[in-house]
């Protein structure tokens, strides 16, 4: 985002910082759980097959499967935490600005093609940051993503939908 963003987009109405530390903590918890699950599940599964047991191997494979799932989610959240360092969304009268350590972007409302909500209010998803997933599709093919790790993400998502009049990709 350039210094002339305020001049281009008008007055700043609200600011929504992203909690990168919460995302990093989530990644650390998931990676630790994943490592423990794989460490417990792999020997258990090997023992199950080595003793030529019959019957369902679900009990032996569950810790390994859950551990692998936690590892995958943990890596995903670690990448998110790294990418969203210093991320702040600023709603201006004339558009949306996103600042982050890796750069920024100022987008006038006319350049927003659609605002899509894919989040879910399912309990537990707040921990993963996917209770709110608001994807802002831009005319140039770019995308801005607002996750549940953004402070007041639901309010930001609602403000974005209201600002563009609920436009959706046809």
C-alpha cells in the first residue's frame, strides 16, 4: 500500500488487524498434536500388522490418521501465520486497503468483483481460524482473504458485502 492510499480511497473508516500470534499458536498446537499422534500411531500400526492380527485396524490407525491431519493443518496455519505478518485491513470510504509485512494493496470498491463467504459457525472452527473465511475476488484476478484470525472478521466481512452491494461471480 502506498502513502497516497488515503488520497486515493478517501477517509479511513475502520481498521481490522490480524492476530498473527494467535495463528502461530494454533499452528504450534496442531504441529505438537500431530507429531504426538504420528509418534504414537506409527508404532501401534506396525505392531498391529506385525502380530498378524485380524479384525479392524481402525483403533491402530486412528492416532496415525489424526496425527497426520493435525500435521497438515498445522503446516497450513504456519504458512498463514508467516504470510499474514503485520496484516491489517483498512476500510476506506472508497475501497479496501490491506497492509502486511510483505507489502500491501489498495483496492477501490469498483475493482471488487465479488465477496464470497465460505466460513462456518461450527464450534471448534474458531480455533482453526476458519469460522470466517471471506474471499474478496478482484477484477484483475487477485484475491484478498479475511480469516477468523482477523479481529472482528465477521463485521469486516459484512462491511465488505455491504460496500459492494453483495456482488457475486455469476
